[in-house]
C-alpha cells in the first residue's frame, strides 16, 4: 500500500506541486523513450495491465486495510517507461472515484511509478540466480521496502502543513515537532507493510510464474538472460 | 468492489442539469471544490460545503444516496491518516475527513453525469497521445475484466475452488485467477484495439469534446464558486 490515501489540502502545496513537476518530468522522459515503439502493442498492453491493477486495488483485504497493487507485475511486463505511464493512469482513475486526493496524483504516480521501475530493474538484476517465483517475489519485497521508505519520507517532510492548520485551532504542536508522529506512521506503514509485502510478493511470484508458463511472450523482454522465455519457464 | 459499471450507467442515462452542462464547466467545478478543500481551515465550513453539494446533487437528479455513500469511501483512508495525527482535537479530525469527502463528492458528481468518452475526449486535448489512449483502453478493459471476474468466481465455485474452510486452496487460487485475468485482458484488449484501428482509431477520439461553455453551466460553476467563497469567508 505504498500510495497515499491522504486527502486534498493536508500536504503542503510545495510538496504536491513538486510531485506534479517530478511526475511531468518522468512522464516526459518515459514518453520520449517510448516514441519509436509500436502503439498497436503498447496501448492494449498498457490498458490491460492498468485495468488489472485497478481491479486488484479495489479488492481490499479488510482486516489489514491493505490492497495489493501489482505494480511490480506491471513493471516486469511493461518495462520501466510504460510502467510509469500505467502508474499515472491508475492514479488518475483512482482519483476519479475518490480513492485518494486529486492533488496527490503527482506524488502517488511518483510512488507507484517508482515501484514499477524498481520492480523491473530488480527483477532483471536478479537474473537467473533464483527460480522465477522467488525472483519476482524477492524483487517485490525489496521494491516495496524501498518505496515504503519513500512514503514515510514524504510524510516526514510533510509535517509543516498540519501545523499550519492546527494553529487556527490553537493547538500546541510541541515546538519544532509537527503533529504527525512520523514514528507512529512508520510503525503502522512498516507493520502493515511487512504483512502486505509478503502477500504482494506471493501473488506477484505466482502471477509471473503462471504467465511464464501460459503466455511467455509477455515476459520475453525480461527473461532474455538465457535468450528465451522457455528458459525462464524451466527456471520456475 | 467499486461499482464502476453502475457509475457508467448513471453517466450515460441521466438527463438532469449536471448531465446537460459542459464537461469544461464540470471540470472547473471540481477544481473550485478541490481549491476549497486545500484552503479550508474550518471543518464546519467544509461540512457546509459538502451539504451544499448534496443539495445541488439532489436538484440535478443525480443518484444522491449512492454518490454520498461512495464519497464516504474516501473517509476510511482519511481516518487511517488521522490515526497518525497526535495532540489534536475533534475539529482537526473532522477537517481531515471533510477534506477527503468533499472533493470526492465533487469528482463523483462529475463522473456520474459525464459519459467517459466525453471526459476522456477533453482529457486527450491536454494529455499526450499514449496516456490519453491508455486511459481509454484501461476504462474499456476494466469493464471487460469485471465481467470476466464474475465468470471466473462462478467457475471457481463450480469446481470447489472457493469453499469455506479450505482457506489454503482458496488463497492458492487467487494468484492464478489474477494471472488468468491478466492474460485474458491482454488478449481482449489487443482485439479491441485492432477493431478500433480498423474503424479508423489512430490514438485520438473520433469526436472531440468542444472546450466551450453551455447554457446549463450555471449550476456546476455556481455551486463550485459558492463552496469556495463559503470556505474563504468562513474563518
């Protein structure tokens, strides 16, 4: 759950504005890298993966208030550039149905996009040293650990704004200390996250293994270490 | 599961004042309400703004109860964020909740009164071709997936894949189901894109949504302006 369900107007303007700027820059870079690619293959794959991510995100594991993201799957299948575009589409659609603020679309795209990019990179770096399931699962856990750290960092940096709105209510904020307990938030995010990472890793590993067995051409570009998807299938 | 199919039905079938307003005016309405949420320092002011939106939704014959309930979905996550606030009173928790639900309600009023092709057509005027085409394909594929997922769950039940008391078996089937959905979604999406390409689709909508105002725009523009002015004035 490494995207933020923070309402509009809670984070400082500079932070969410920076989120949009970074999103626009990375999006521009991604589209530049994709400029020569075949749209007939890209667009359906992008639509399918984004839709599956949306379906996955709308299924909540109730006791944990956790939902799977499948961003690492998207990163592995789409590659980093198209994976980032998918992250933007998913966040845009989620904001349209009230699943997170509109002003945090930039930061959320940044977080989910980072998952897609890191997931793809780590999956590729792990190479053939691990069976396919464990390769995808390990990449997922490492990716989610890093992006949860990013999420906590954003919340820590955002301490300024709630102070501003609390001053209007005359609450004490404890000098330099902001009203959000970063430790408490980190404890919650890492506590829930640790369970969530395992669930997400197990699902990602199983999904990637299934795809390698049933439709290996979807994975061909990341199973290139051995020259073909078939070898990846054998590794699983 | 968020009922996007129902939202699509409301958007396509309604004929109230919001349905007749231009997409541009409704987008400005959302921007005004989001600005109100960003600027608000007072839970009561934003609660009043939320109330005004409910009245406008009722006047515009939007599915009031359903969109009010859907907007509360945003409150669940706002409460999770609220837990991490410390040393604050109820007014601040209230403010966080209304900062979540008020823009959510505005966005829901937009999407239950605007068919997606019109919305995406206007979006494609400002977005690059690939994300705009991706948005449209995602939306279409999402509906196909919803249908397939229902069939998949029925098939699983028939084959005893989802039986109470057999948690391990059920859990093991979930990733397979997701993977199967993914493979099927890619195939359906490719076929859909091919059909659209044959019909002349080349990355942009055949019919462009005109970015101009209509006579019925007074309602969304007026409602958005009232909420923003209320929040600024109520300090």
